[in-house]
C-alpha cells in the first residue's frame, strides 16, 4: 500500500530534562534525540512503519544538514521527492525540550516561514499509485496542487490541521478528511466542524491530547476516548496519529475504526522519549 505525504521536513533536536529550565540557566539533559521532523514527515514515517513504505513530497535541497533528514527517512522506508533539489539554504531546525515531570514539550522552530516551493509541474506524476494522500498545509502550492490531482482521481485526501492559516481556505475545498487539533480555529467560525463540513469535507475529527476525540460527518457526530497510558513524551503524537489513520483508512477501515486504531498507535508513541522509540517493540503490538 502506497501513501503520499506532502509538507514540511525539519531537523528535530530533542532534549529530555527532569524539569523545564529557568531562564538564563544551563541544564544537563537526561537524554537526547535527533530525527527528521515536521507534520507530514512524521506521519510518513508512521505510515511506512505500519504499511511498509511511504513517499514524502517536501523541500530539502543541498545543505549539508539535509543529510540527517535523508538518512533518517531512508532508514524508515520513506522515499523523498525533493521539490527544490538545488536549494542551498539550511532546512528548518526545531529545538525541543521535553519535561520528564509532566511530559510536556516546548518547541522553537522556523517551521515553513522561510520554506516554500512552487506547485509541481506534474502533480499527477507525484501522485502515482498512492492509495491515500496527506497534506499538512505548510507548503501551500504543492499541497493544493497535489490535493486537487488526488481529488480528480478519487484518491482520499487527508488534511492535518494544527493552527488555522488563511491559505487553508482554498486547500480545504480539495480535502476529504480533516483531522485537526483543538487549537484549529477558523476566524469567525462558531464551530470548526460545521465550518469544515460546509466546505465539503466529508469526515472531520478534532484531537485534544489525552482527551476525547470529537468526530463529525454530515449525518452524525460523537466522541472517541483514546487509550490511557503513562505519557513520557507527547512530541509528534499528533503527526503519528495522522500517519496511522492514513494507514488504517487506506487499508479499508471505516472512519471511526481508523480513528480508534490511530489513537492506539499515537498513545503508544507517548510512552517513550522521541518520535521513533515506539517502533522498537514491533508492528505486531498494533491492530492488524
């Protein structure tokens, strides 16, 4: 099964500390991790772990630090299509501090503020045989072009919504499934779910950390309670949720079943430090 993920790739430098440090102090970390990051990137890694392979359309270029991203993605069976292969600038780097005392994380990153790319000349070629597409909205033109191409072929398009951006309005018209965080708040909308359904999105869900997952369709709505775990690190849990959802939805689960299975995977990812450690115990522990 082939999944296509379109969006941001970063270098994540993560540090685990006992408690969040005070201003103007030095702290010795308990652990550290370096990995490729970004919403679409982490989702692609999760999908590849569950499905065997994934493809990521992103912006990397030739800067030496992109080698860290490429090596990590190769190791996790994610094929990369680089939209800016001649780019010389450094990719965004995220500095992440995870507090062991409460499993919270604080992130400083440029995100995509200096990272953009034009729409691909042949989005259909990038789409290929993908059974599902995820767009994270960071690379505006590529996300929209590939979402439109996928919609035209009947390939499901999943949107990862962290925070609202004005550029989302057009992109969402080509989306089948929108899974957003509780911070996703379209301006002027009394209810994000109603707003998304009115745009033509068929399935909507809102995650809220360890809280209930709210879901809606044009004809029904409800909540799903995620599994309860002892969280060590919540970094990337939402991205992993999206990747797992894409795997189960493309494999034939219905919307609610895919949400429930994805919640199981995302909860497990919080039990250890970093965005990759949850994979060490193997694929067999997760729903088939």
